[in-house]
C-alpha cells in the first residue's frame, strides 16, 4: 500500500520519498536492521529536505514507533503533517 500511495501522490504532482518504498527493499537486500534505531539517521536527513510529510493512515500508524518519531521530527523542524486515508488511494488507483 505504501508503494500505491506513493504512486497516487506522484500522479498528483507530488515529489515523493517513501521510507518504506525506498528503504525496505534495501533492508531486505542487504540484511540490514529493520528497526527505527538504524533508520532514524536516514529519516532525519530526508525530513530535513522535505516541505511536508504525508502520513498514510494504515492500521497501526498511530502506534508505529517510526511513524510517531517522524511526526515528532516534522513538528520540531516546523514542516506540516498531512494525513492520507488509504481509501482515497484505493478509490483512485484500485487495490489490486
């Protein structure tokens, strides 16, 4: 769903960096850690270049350590946080 959401946002003209889409395949290919502690430094750098973050509200987003940390970092550096309902993505590009 993260990939679909990134595609949906790109189709609307957004320039997207999706932490899951961009780093999870690297994590798997390189047997790198998958926890926030490892990826925090990368996310902080990317967020520093971002104009906003869009949180895809999948089940568990509100308890995800990484998502909550990214929201906090965004608030600390003064970039807006927007919310994306997965149903909006599915209605636009489908679920398949």
